């Protein structure tokens, strides 16, 4: 059965589809939690263990579970 047929039959019966909107953070919310840039693109360190860089990535999964991947490295 085609989607237009289903749409027409639902309209005839007075039914409306339930739509779920995906969550999207506002522009302001995406920038409020940013940490200050202390390195200012000066990645050269004078000795080991002086500058650390890290990243956290959130991955959407089919099951809805929260999956995160993180890493941290020291720049020599």
C-alpha cells in the first residue's frame, strides 16, 4: 500500500500521524559550555607533560544508550 493511499485513508478516518521532532541544541546552548582556549594554538612545549589535549565524542546508538569515546594525549 502506498503512502498516499495511507494518507488518504487516515484523512478519511480523521486520524493524524504522530510526529517526533529530533532534539537539537540551540545555538546559544552549543557555545555556553566551551572551555577557554588556554593554548591559543601554541602547541610547542618546552618539556614533556606540560601540555595535554583531550577530546570527548558522543555517539548516537540505535538502542538509545549513551556512548562516549574519549582520549587524552600529552604533546612533547
